[in-house]
């Protein structure tokens, strides 16, 4: 089982980024997927959830209306579109399968700063 996150970077407040997570080693299309984020010294925060077929999504209140999770089961990839970014969104972002939560990847750093 492996997760490889990408797409992070430095962006100004109000900007956008699209994160990608390539998953392998399991039957991707059978699993709900999640995005977490973590700031050093703080607990990992669940940001977004999507079910196995992409028909149901849920978001943390802190990102609702600004972030959109989606998936492409043909590519074994889950995405996180982040709009109207705020400095408090700065964190390392990780993806994982909802019911596995194992073999965490390196994550991708998102920094929102002017």
C-alpha cells in the first residue's frame, strides 16, 4: 500500500492549489478516501472524505465551501481542489484510505503566505 501526494507549494492568500494523491497496492475503487493535514506540534486534522464511487463527500467545517475532494478510479488518484486559501490552511497534506489509515506518505507541503 502506497500513497504519493503532490501539488503543494507556496501560494498567496486567496489563491488556489490542486493536490493529487496517487494510490497503489490495494483495490482503490473499493475504498473511501480521505485527506488529512498536519501542522507541526498539532494533531492531524481530517479535512475531506469521499466514498468509493465519488457520490458522497464530507468536509471539515474549516474548509467547507472552499475545498473540493474528487477521485478518478481509472487513475487510482484522489484530488483536493483548494480555493480561497487562508494562512491557516498552511500544513502538510496527506491522503489515505479511510478504513486503512496506514503507510502514510511523505505528504505535500502547502504554505499560504503573502
